[in-house]
């Protein structure tokens, strides 16, 4: 049975630091697990397949060849 004695300032600070470190460690493990899961999904994608990442469109107009023919006439 624990005694209901108030904690000293040093004890409270020590407990706060310990809980902060424990929370940071849990968050680090969660992020690591998520990154490993995402990396495994990317690695599973074959090289011959397109990447699921949306690619930027070309800045050139699709009608550039038409304007070249018009200038040649």
C-alpha cells in the first residue's frame, strides 16, 4: 500500500521528464512502423508499373506542331 504523501518538486519534475521521454519513444516507434509499412508498399510495386504519384504535365502546348506547319506555309 502506498502512502498518500505529496510529491516533492524534484520528484514531479522527474516524473514529467520520464513521461515525456516515454511518449516520445512511443511516437517514434509508431512513425517508424508507419514508414516501414509505406516503404514495403512502394517496394512491392513492380518497376514496369506506373508510380501512383501524380506526375506534372508538360508545359508545352499540345498544338505546337500545328503552329509550326502554319508558319511554314
